[in-house]
């Protein structure tokens, strides 16, 4: 077996530790499974991971009109989620 050393952001390490505890896996086993799943998807012609922006990039900015302050004006959120 080969050895691989990687560096990951703190948040990713924290999430990984939660999965390890929940699923009773070692770090090595989790990384092996994740890499195997990624390579299988790649072999089958699947698309690699992409962000929501990458997936819907053609929709960003495609609408005309609407309030210019929608993203930061609390008045627009007053009845959000109320039916």
C-alpha cells in the first residue's frame, strides 16, 4: 500500500471527524472510499463536483427588474416563509 499526505482546511477536517465518529471509519478508509467514488464517477463519464454557481451560472444576472436591494433590505424578508 502507498502512503499519501494531504492538507485540508480546518472546516473540512472538522466535518470529516464528525463522519468518522458517526460511521466508525478511519481517516484512511474514508479517503479511500471518497477517492474510489470520485474515480468511478470519472471513469463513467460523470461530471466532477461543481458549485451551485457553476451549475446555474447561466441564470445568474439573467433577470431584469426586481428590487435592487433584495439581498440586504430586511423589509423584503418580513413575511418570508409565511403561508
